[in-house]
C-alpha cells in the first residue's frame, strides 16, 4: 500500500498561512471537511493529493505578503461558510 501524502489531523497549508495558526477555527473547519468529506470520495482524494503537491509553495508566498492573506481570506471565507452549513 502507498502512504498518503497527508496525515489525518495535519494542517491545511494555505489556510494556515492565511490565518497564521494551524489551530485557528477556520483551519480546523477545513481540516475536518477534508477528513470527513473529501477523503471519502475518489475525486476528493485526488483533489487532496493535488492540493498537497501544490499548496506548500503557494502558502510560502501567502505568508510573505499581507495583501495575499487578505485576498486568501476573501476566497476562503465563502468556502468555509458553505462548509459550516
């Protein structure tokens, strides 16, 4: 068996860079969505694998620039709100 690229409970790179903490409520919501929803479907697992390949580089850039954190929050907020429903 192949080891997954993620481990359960691991942080979301982009959200962690955006909200500046792996323990922020937003990151925890996204992590729970990944573990309880995305990882239970074929396309969800594909999405997670792709995300874990490309997101560390994106997160590094977001961490450096405040305006990218603001922009990222604008993108993530509606996603998080939709997940909470």
